[in-house]
C-alpha cells in the first residue's frame, strides 16, 4: 500500500511538472515594448551596451524602446535575447496607440568579437510588407549596414 502511494505521488508530481513546463514554454516572458513614430515604415537600427548612452526604461516588465524619427536608438542596456513577447505602439503629439497594422519584416544583428556592443537592424512596414520588401529591402547591398530611418520614397 505504501509503495502505491509513493508511486501515485511521484506520478502526480511528474504530471504537475510537465504541466508547469508546458505553461512556461507557451507563455514567453515580457520582452521589449517599442514606441514608433506614427505610421513608421523603414529600418530601425539599435545599438546596445553603448558606453555613455542612457539605459532603457522598464515599463510593466518590458524594456521600453522609444524609436526617434530617424530610426536610430543607442542604449547602455543589454539586449534581451531569449524568446520573448514584444509589443508595438505608434506615438504622435496626441498620444499613443497599439500598432495593429504594423508588420515586422525581418532583420539581423552584428557583434564585433571582443567588443561589448551589439547592433540590431530590422525593418518595419505599416501595412505594405510585400511592396516595402520589393522596393526597399530586396536589392539592397547586404554587405553594408542598412540605411537607418524611414523609407525614402523612390
């Protein structure tokens, strides 16, 4: 009888552990909260671990990235690299709103060996992902950094 209780308790603990792991895996931690200029579309260039740059603020557990009109942000904060849940908002002189029509195009990061700085480059579309890719991303020189900031109309 004692052996059955021990096995039952062990099984219950195992099941509880599996359920806890699944919940953890399906609920990524809070990551970054981006505030972008209203209807921003273009490259965003962020540099992390920059000596002398201000740290990112923390808001409700999110690192806050207020992207200026030129699309360039430097911070002394370290990036959050693990899987995480990010949020995007637009801001203007009247306030801010959830960026529902925003589409995240893609990007990459660079780091020079032996240096602390990390550089992240990604592009954002405000509703025309395919045409933005065709017009501004597809034929760019991949051996050079992107032109940070909003798209320059052709």
